[in-house]
C-alpha cells in the first residue's frame, strides 16, 4: 500500500464518533448540526431535468464535459464576478464535486520529487491536507484566529516556505470560520504568487451563501487588475451549497488554461467524469438565480433567529458568509458531549478541523455549528439550548 496513507489523520467525523462512543444521548429526536450537508429541498426543476434525461444512463460521459455545461458555467462566472470573458473551451472544467477536484488537482500539480509545501488555512477543509500528503508534499498551516479576523496572517509565513511552495489554498467564505477575503487580501496573495511562482487555489464553494454583500472572488480580482489570463489562479465552485445538491456531485474548476490543460489530461485517466444527465441538470441550476436567492433568505432567517433567541446566552458571532457558526466555548469536546447528552444536538469540536502548530491549535475551544436543518428543527434546537444553558 501507499506508505503515505499512514500520514493521514482520521477524518473529523471518525473522531466525533469516538468522542460520542460512551455518551448516552438525551431521549429526544437527534438534531444534527455537525456536518455541512444542506437540508433545504433540491430545486424541483433540477430533479425534473435528471428524470428527463435518464436515457443517458447508457452514455459514457466525456472528461471535459459538455460544451453547453461549460458555456453555462462561463456565463455564470462572467456575470457573478464581473469578468470580461471566460473561455468555455479552455478555462472551465466540470468536476464531480469540488472535494474530488481539490484532491485530484493537487495530485496533478505537485512535483513530488521537490517535496514542496502546500500552504493552507488552519482550521481547514480536511481534503487540503490529505491531498497534500498523498501527493508527497508538506502542509504548512496558517493559523486563522480572532486576532487576524480568522483570515490568517500570510505576512508571517517565512520566505523560505514561500520559496518552496507549490500551491496556496484559501477558502473564502471560510469553512468553518465564515471569514471572507477582500480585494486587498487577494491582491497581496497574487503579488506573492508572482514573486514566488506558486498556484493560488481558491475554494469558493460557499460564495453564494451571503447576508449583506456578495463575496469577492479570486478571478474577479484578477479581472480588476488586468490579469485576464488568470495566471496561476484557480477557483473551485459547487452546486452542493449554492443549490442544495450535494448528492449530485457537480461543480467546476476554472482559471488559468495553462494549468487546466494538464489537469484535464490527469482527469482523463482519473476517471471522474460527471454523468451526462447530471451535466444537463447542472446547466439548469447554473442558469437560474431565483432558487439561490430563496436559499439565502432561508439561511438569513435561521441566523437571525439564533441571534435573537440565543445571542444573550452564547457568544454567537454571525459569520461574514456561509452557514456555520464558529462558536468560542470553554472546552470544545466537553461542550459537544454535554450538548449530545442533555439535548441530543450534535456539533463538531473545532480541534478536529485544525492541527497543532507552534502557536497552538486554533480550532481548540471552538465548535462548528452548521445551520443546515429546517426552520422547525432550528426552533427545536433553540428551545433545547435555552433549557440547558
């Protein structure tokens, strides 16, 4: 077996299962707020598009995807991020969900003979680290704390690390912190990329779940500064959060065509092409914005409800965007166990989403609460929390 498999940490939910192994849950229906799995209804017109195209169950999908899907994605990117243009032929690739794409992109972009760094936020989406280790690279963690507004202090990364960096991952809006990078943050990172010649991989899967203002994107800043070839810049987007379609496994990678061409070659062998019926349904999803706005309204209602009903009992800080509370507590594991035992509510201890560094573990004494449940379940969760806090 690949010896690098031994470097992988247990996934956060394996750790959560171990934490809860000897906890007797409260005698009431479970309310899961631990996993970021959207529970809002999938758009009916997307479901219909899949049903209308079942004949393609007999069709092998192409790794590059349908030109109609790539064009709909290019159109959406251009409109959403005010881009001059996106070449659907060379600057967009459909993928089977961004989890698969993040992993496979790292495998194709790393020269393992150089043992480079992949710089990433801490806490982070666990695929960044796993993909890095299995590609023969080394993770370098940038702690995201309240002191740096949970964005991470990239100025503190040593020059010798940047000199050996192959990829910088950013997640904006952040999972789990909800922090959003602004134009100046991206401009600084692009300047570092030019200085040290590394790839910026921007995970923007939560970009459409915002409250007051749509978050800026990496390609948007590229366009604003005249970087129309998106040199060394790649973005990942998904329908999972935007359109409540996590089970469809549909997203895309877009940006520098000099990176996407060899990545497509990799994907051809990797064998993760999206089924044709899902591609056709994805076109319908990317072409419609009303269901996305309806989705945003539902999340706004839930966050407002939590703020109004629990803001005086918990240190709730509404995130910049996304659907997570990144809640400070005295002890994240103790808090999670007590919540299960006393209210049968599951949350995720923050230390499971981050790693220990010289500056400590930035996820410790935080919990991630995903407001993915229905309004009715959220009201039940609030009632239970009021009784035990």
